[in-house]
């Protein structure tokens, strides 16, 4: 059974930084995607960043390019999201997710396993 646990969220002022972590267990897929998604109240869920587990290729939403960095520790099966230069519009619940096949890594529709989320709040 796949389990995901996010941590690292919190409150930060504009321009600050946070690093999110997602510990995965029971993940035995040879390839696929791991990604970070976020959702603010009243808004649609959006893909933030993703990484292909096989190749390590990364993908980012235009809104976070140059500010966020996604990475993975394959041995620990842990996913990270380093967030710099945070803006108020980054405020949301952040979720990590995994899927067993590669393709459309920033689209959440076909992701099968999700964490419970961690809150990120950016204020001025």
C-alpha cells in the first residue's frame, strides 16, 4: 500500500523560503511521476512541479519557474520542493502525489496516490 506524508509547510513573509518534503512508502513502481500540486480555497487544483522517477526530468508550472526546485532522494523515496521568493499567490494547501506511469506529469487527473497536504501561507 502506497502512503505519502508531507511536511515542511508553514507561514512565511513575502520573499521568504520554505522546503516541503514528502516521504513515500510502499512505492515499487519502476518508472512514473512524482509531483507537487496545490489548491487554494475556491480554486482548482493545479500542478506545481513534477519529476519523472526514472529519468529525473523535471517539470514546472510557469508561475513557479525560477523560484521553485523539485528534487528526489530515490533511496529514501522522498520528494522535496524548495520554494524561494514566495508570493502571496503561492498560499495554498500543497499535496504530493505519485503515479506508476510516465506522461503528463503536471496533470493530476491520473495520479492515484495522494498525501494529506501541508499548508503554505505567504503574507506581506
